């Protein structure tokens, strides 16, 4: 079954902090290296079928980016703490699946600042660095600190959200406009001062600034978001890829991640 999944990313450079993502799209039957299609016409046709990315069952509607309803309300991948780390209770021994929690919540978590459209704060599991930032379409990122579990990282994030945004400015991001003129290191110092003021526990991190350069021929001036439920055909000349978005000529974009589990035919 040709089921869409979020694109896999690899760095074409060997440097740790200097990243040029290479995207691979798995359409269920084949792996397609998408960077090589930039500048060419592509089409993605939604067949009308959706399968749960967890259990494979057919579902009329997708919940939480690719799950059937039963999985959405029971799978550890969709537990509330994925979106709101401060609600994680794995450190108290409470989770939908403790084995999953031991690998994802009770490991070091990174609190970071990233510039994706604008400056934002976020939390991610340590093994998701730098994938998480690439998925968000960030141009720059810096680690503020590490925390020993998801809950404690979430508490820091809640504190920092009072002074920093926590959402990706995806429209600006897709226009190639990163609305940030400041200095990431200075912002890091400002953030750490706030963490200290709130007496929150944290482990220091190094000051490496990650820089990510996306394969985009030309950014559009206007963005038109595609909805495969309403218009099952997404086609045109691929102008670039940023985050999990395919950007077509004219500014038509598709957030691949939102359509995980959708059965599609990719042609080029
Ligand atoms: Zn399912």
C-alpha cells in the first residue's frame, strides 16, 4: 500500500552543525530522493484511502497526523506529553507504555531556541537533534540546556514561553523570511538567566549554533496550503523543500507530515 510517511532527512555535509538536508520520501512502495526532483514537475495523487501509521487499519479520518482513533487515544506516540512535555508523568511511573517512556521520556531532553520563521523555544528528545529542527524548517538553532526527563524540560519550557514564542511561523518560514535580527548567543544568555531566576534545574550545553540550509530554488511570495481531503491532486513544479513542506511553483505547499497514512501515487 503506497502510504505516505513524513520525509526522512540526512545531512549531505559531514559537519555536525552545518546542515544541508537531503529528503527521502517513502510512498509505501519506493524510496524517492526528493532533492533530485527540485526544478521538475511532480504530482501526488491521493487515492482516497487512509491507513493508520501505527496498526495499519483503514481509517476514514486521520487523528494526530496519521493515527486511527483507537490508536490515537491509546498509543504512546500520541500521549499528551508529546505536545505538552510539562504534563509528562513518566518520572512518577505513569505513562501509557512505560517501555516507550523509558526510551522517549526518561532520557535527556533538550530545551532549545530555533529560528523557523521567527525565534521560538522548544523541547525535543536528545536523539532528535538535529532532525526535529529540520522537520520544523529552522534555519538556526542552539541548545539552551538539557534536562533529565521530559517533565523537567517541559517545566523549563513553560517558564520560557512567558518570554519567547513557542510556535513556528510557518508562513514566514515558507517564504524564506526568518524574522529574527538578533544574536542567538545573546538570546541564549537571556533565556538561561530566566531559568536561573526561576530556580529550575538544568544541565549546561555547549554554545554550538546549528545552521540549516534547505534545498529551495526560489521562495514564493504567497503561500497557498494544500488540503488533500478537498483537492486530492497536488501537482506542479517542485521549487524546494523546507521542514516537511514540499513547495511548488506559485507557492502551493503541502505539509507531508499532516498526511501521514494517506495512500498516494507519486509520479514525476
Ligand atoms: Zn491504528
